[in-house]
C-alpha cells in the first residue's frame, strides 16, 4: 500500500523536537491549585477515586467532572458525544486533565472547537481548531499523552468510505491538541493499582523503544529522550524484579518523569508497528492500551532482530545490555523475561481474540494504521508479517 500523505509529510520533516508545553512539577495537588488559581471557569476532568483523596478537601470552586460518568474504558465516539453534552462549551475557559491516557485524550478535545461530528473529526474530514488552554496532569506513567499531539478513540470502522459495522481505534493527530502546560505530581500515582501501573510503565518503555528504532523520523533529541526513558524505566523494573511490586512506591517520581520523556521522544520520532497492530485488539476487545501493546511487543522485537539484525536493533540490544548487565546476544530474551517478572504475559486468546481475527486484524492494520506502520523498523511491514505476529501471539 502506498504511503499516505500525512505519513509522507512526517517522514520529510527533519526538524528537531520543540517541546510545546511548559512543564512544572509539584509536591501535591493543593500546591498546583494555588499556583494556577483554579476557579469557577475551570473544568477539571478526572476520576472520582482521584478526586476524593487529593482534591475534595481543598474546597475548590472549579467544575469537577468524572470521566466514568461518560462510560467505561477508552474514549469512544459515544463517550465523546456524552462528554460534550455534559460539559457545555460556554461553561469553561480552561481545561484541567487529571488522569490517565483516556482523560488526556478527552481533554485535548475539550480544548478544541466542537466538531459537527466526532466520527468525521477522527476520519480527518473536519478540522482541528484549538481554542482553550489545556493543563495536563498525568496520574499514570505510560501514555505520555500529556506532551503529545495525538488523541486516540475507538470509532466506527470504515472501508472505502462505508461503515463496516465494526469498530477500530484511530488517532487524531494535530499540533493544535498538544496541551499548553504539563504538571507532574508524582503523589497522584499512589492511587494506581499494580496491574495498570505495570502495563502503563511497559507502554512507556514501548514508546521509548519504537522512537529509538524509528527509521525515518527520529532525531538527535528524540533519541536522547528515548534512551533516558529506557534507562529510568528498566532500573525501576529491575527493582520490582528483585524486591516485588511495592518497590515501585519509592520510584514514582522517576516513573512519571520517564513516561514524559518517552512521550517527548515519540512526539517527534513516532510510534510504529506495535501500536499499529495493537489498535484493532484494543478497539475490538477493549484491552487496556498498555496491555494490548505488551501482548505484541516481544514478538515484534524478535521479528525485527530476525529480519535486520545489523541495523538499529543491534544498537538497541547494546543499550539494553549496558542498562541491565546482560549479554548483547541475549538482550531481547532477557528484556522479555524481565517484563514477565513485572507483568505476566497473556496470549491473545485470553483477551477474546479468535483465530479468524488473524487475517481480519491484519487487513484492518493495513487499511487504517498506515500512519504507524510506515514508521516500522522493518519496511515495508507487510500484511503477512502482521498475520504472523497475531498467529504466534495467539
């Protein structure tokens, strides 16, 4: 399949990273609220389980809205439409996102002019127009969405402009949706249960890895951020492997910072095959984003190493060996084993994936995810390779 125009323009852009948001760090939410003078014209989108321990006692007059009232899971067309109805555009001047990737993606939309159709917006037939300030405060350590130019949603699938009856996950990409400010508050990660913590941290590692291996779009700056992110995340995983899940609690500042670094890296260098292939899995079976990426990550690395062992994958293996102390030749299996200690890997069928999905998902990737697949370390990444990954992860 020919490269789409958007992907081609990204590949031709050789500029270094310009970090769009201003980045702050605070000890607690109260310090942030005082510094930014939160008031009645601020809408704070968060979760009730975050609001209760960290915000309720502050007595703020802002409009607090809980994402779970719009529906469970990742953003969808229906969730976005419900959110628009619940938060009238004229009721706020500033948007505060306090949560994980879903809340970040939703708040990016709240900062933009309302589209006539959410579906048309995600299929890039309506413009993205930024109008209101967005402040992003991540409470996970994975998506890096607080610094990126993408908002992801599960939408009704199309083929040749006609609805198929199914769903897929698409990314709305525009520099106009990058948050204006980012505030890191490591204290907020204390509410995150271990499994979503682990999957989000693995997701951040995948962001850094795909950025590092980016064949066309990475720059000197993006590589610097991806390497630093990998160093910090793998040190945290080493601690968990040796001392158990609670070892993360003394390392939350490093995790949330590493997640941001990985987000900065893929803002420029982009993600690739892992994300492109995980989107149908997440969209169809509602597998959490970090887990759907993790389910495919190790196998894709193995194929990269098999197909082109002397390219950037060799530098990646040397980096993993330097960070972890393993042998270069053992770097990929060692990494996969370390991730198994952090979060046991599940085969795809345990998420509901069916054998007939192998072909169907590969076709969906080829049709809908060229923005990501064209950034693969192995180019061209073919439909046959996608089928192989799904089959061997089944």
